[in-house]
């Protein structure tokens, strides 16, 4: 069933909308005092992410505060490797770590795609619970890390500055990395489909680390595996098309290639000019982006100006031939924890009002 | 006077060469045991950089060890803001810091471009000393940070993850940032010209942080100011053309624009396919790059394979019309301190021998 406000879905499917819909990557997060309060009650980030009740609460927080056009499941991209048994934990000040990183033949051979309705049940339960709480006002976006991005964490055992362990595997044992990625393709596909069955109305693949690869390696190890995921996705559920968004951070050179993965929309970071991105792929895919998240820390006035610049760069969605190109407003990366919540008010208001004017 | 081995100069000027010349960003550095020994004797990084004698010693080390086609002045991009009186110091484990960052009207008004033959005399003395030590075997490359990249450090007061202070100035006080950049343009131009007068035979502008900007901001704040620097450079010295290289890390989308700054060569990071880069700008500028520095940590075999892939991607320099395109082999970023020096042997040897074969 369509949500009451289906502007986001329409823009993703390149149908006419009355204004440009907006949601923000990491919109449920540490810049919101109510999020921090819930997190304190939960005790830890993972306790928060693994409780459908808490996850529902924080997913709804930005939606209650701002007239956003989409909600996004509160979760972490590392739930999948955690469900594979790698032992996810968080080290204060160092971010996520895996106890058992995947670095050799035996570790890859031992990997299996988890059954999401078993070991990731807390995620699908959260999706069901959030759908109930949203009461069909706006669509819910589910998500996963890309096979390559998950592999980065699985091999490095955590974050990395230069990804030299996973890149060493890539350069010396490409076939071993491909075996690992094949497990991830299966896992991500099953995970996203489970989210769709549970009620996610849009899915997004976060290819956070695709942009650290050479052109050749990006094609072989990230782009191809995302295409495989998309070809296995449920694209229709509950009588509706389920749009899929692909976001490779730092992927501005590859927009045409991403547009050919079978996705409905391409996320772009703030480096790319949105008008140029539209000229390149607007006839094939909707675009999502692309305000520099740093501008929000410069205050409301600067944020309003830059938001208008982004909307102007895309231009009115109506094409001269009468068709419509799709634009979903977002940041080019997750919102900073140091953002003033009042600036987000100004941003959402500007995107809605200014985009209505652009259509007039 | 031309150096005995002028292959690097010829490639930068798109003249025929017998093989592809190679040098490595940060080739005088911590991966070399002899560098670490000198650094211990100097006591600190800045003591090393500020002593013409030590700077000469470490500049020559990689050149004595490997048959490289160019030497690069050992120095730091922060010497210029240090000479402006901002108080550069290094905090263990945190990198460079400025005691007096430039964050307001008064601080910008107080800035002045230093006279390089006064406060940066240790750099020009090092250039003269290195030229003597090189005895004209290979050319010496001088360098500076770009006006924008220097501004990042000057405003942030050190390194940054999100550059929110300098971006706040950019978004809220663009005219103030432009005033700061105007000082940097003067300072960088004078600094590079002083290096040329002292004997630098090539100059390179490191725009390390241009790639964190939006397309519009890159054009206004980085590209324009680099063009201004280049228009003020001595292009002819001691009877020879002094080639200029511009390297914007993460600048793959802007290669055409960089090629129009007036530079002779464009540095490219490892994300860009070199064949595509050549197709885009090879008729106007030489290219420098672009091996992923991470591959060196994967060992000699992988490094040799990838180096060949880079050379194949560029292809033979001779064009079908009989003209020649220029390629200088390099990494897409500085060499890691964890690189095994033996791998660099294999790399230099492969670039020289395989590129000769490609020309045959």
C-alpha cells in the first residue's frame, strides 16, 4: 500500500512530484538530543541497534521532529558480518572491530550467508515495528553495506586508513576475495529481501569504500557484485515497485556505470555537480544528493543558500520533452554529530518551499 | 643546462623518450632505513627539513638506491605558513599543528607573503645544495602546497577529517577566504620562483585537499588560485623550460579544467583509469601517475603486475598522428612508510624495462 506521502517513491521512480523530497543519511543520530537520551537508556550502540523497540524509537525521532519524506531503518552496516560470526564489538574512540577478521583461505571457506530471519531477526523485527509506528505516513528505507564495503571491514577487522589488508588480498589473491564477495552477494541479497518482505519500501546499498579502488578494481570487485545483488532483489512487493538506490562515495567518475547496475537511483556525494550528473544519467536513473554535510555546521543562512544551489544545479525536474527526471534531496554523506538541529529545520523547509517555486 | 638524464623533463614536455620516467611522491621518506637514521641524527622532522645539509642528504638517498629519473626536494608543504609566523609544530601522533590559526578578519589582515630568500632561505639553500650534490645527473623537482591546501591547514590549525572550520569560512565568509587565498597565491608564486631561481628544474603544486570541495567551490577557491600561481611562474630559467605539474588528489572529475590552468602536466590519483585520462587531456598535457600505493604493500609480484597495467592503460606514447603524449610514472599518492624497499627496486625496474618494450 502506498504511503500517504509518496513523494520520495515517486521521485525515485521518476514520476512527477509537487516538490523535491528530502531525507538525510544518518538522520537518526547523535546530533539529536533525543537520540542521545535513548542511546544512554540502551547502554551501548549495539544494544540500541539490536533492540527492535529502541531501533523503532530512534528511527521515528527525526520524522517526528522534521517533515521528512522518508524514514530510514536505524541499524549498522556491520550487522551482516556480525551475523556471520565475526564477533563485532566497539572499542571506545576506535570504532567497530571484529574479533575474527577474514584473512585467509580457511576463514573464507568457513563463511556462510546468514539466514536473515534467524540471526538478523532483530532487524526484520525492527522493520515490522517501524512500519507499524510510521502508520504509512511516509515510506521506510531499508539498507545494507555493499559486498565490497562489508569485505573491507571483514578483512581489515575494523576501519582503515589505507585498506592495505583487503587490497593485499585483492592484488595477490583476487580469486579468494571473489569467493568472499560471493558470500557477501548472497548475504546482502537475502538481507535486503528480508527487509523488503518485512516492510522496507525502498532499499539502499551503501558502497562507502568503492571510491578507494582503482577504476579496474572498482568494476571487478564492487560494481559487479552490486549488480549481482540488484539482479536478485525483489523489485515488487505488496503490489508496489521497491526502488533501489546505489551510493558509491567518491564514485563521481562511475555514474554511468552505476546507472547500469539495474538500480532506480544513484546517490552522489557533494563533489559532483548535480546538473552535470543529471546530464550524464538523468534520463536513466533518479539522483539522490548532494549537499556538503559541512555546510550545516556553517549555520542556517549558509545551509539555505547551498541547498538552493543544489536545487538550482539539478533544475526543474520536467524535461523539455515533457518527461520527468527524479531528484531526492540528501546530503553527500552522513550528517555530522555536531550539527545544530535547528539548521536541519531550515534545510528541510528550504528544500520543500524552494523546490515548489522551481516547479512553478 | 639539461641534466644528463633528461627523460623526466622530456616526458613532461611531451617529447619522445626511450622509456617512461619514474619518480615517487615521498620517495625520500620513512620506508628507507637510511632516512630514519638521518632523521634520528637530526632529532626531529622540522630540524631535518630546516637543515640544507640534512635535506640534501635525504633527498639524495632514494636516488642513490634506485635508478629514479627525478629527485624531489625534501621539505614540507607547511614551510610557507610557518614562514608567515603561524607557529608550526608537530604533536606526536597528531601531526602538524599551528599555534596561531587564521580564523578571523584580524588574522587574515595580519597575513603577508614571506620573502622566500629571507624566511625560507633554508629551502632555497637546500635546493642549491641538492643541485650541487646531484651533479646534473637527473632533474630536481621543487614543490609547494596549493593556495587552498595551505589555507586548510592555516584555518583548521592542523589536519582535519571534515575541514569544517575552513569550509565554514568558505560558506559564510567567502570574501574573507579569498583574501587569505590571495596572500597564499602571492606566497606560493614567490616560493616556487625562488626554488626555480635556486635551481629547481620542475615545480609541482600539491592540491592535496582540492578533492574535498564541491565542484563550484573547487573552481572558485582552488582551481582559480592555482591558475593565478601558474600565470606568475618563471617558465624559462637557465635557458630551459621549467615544467609545472598540478596534482589535485581526488580531482578525477576536473582533469580538463586542471589541464587549462597553464600547467604542463596533470598528476592523477589511482582511482582514474590512465587511458581514459589520456583520452580526455593527453593532447594538451602530460600525465603523472597513477599506481595505487597500497599495491606496494602487497609485494613485488603484485606491484609488477599493476605497474604493467598502468603502463598498458596509458599505452605507447606515440600517437597515430606521429605526435607524442607524455607519461611520468608515479604513485597516485605518497609512498607508505610500511613499504618494503625491495619492492621499489622491482617497481622501478619494471617501469623502465616494460615501457621500453611497449615502445618497440
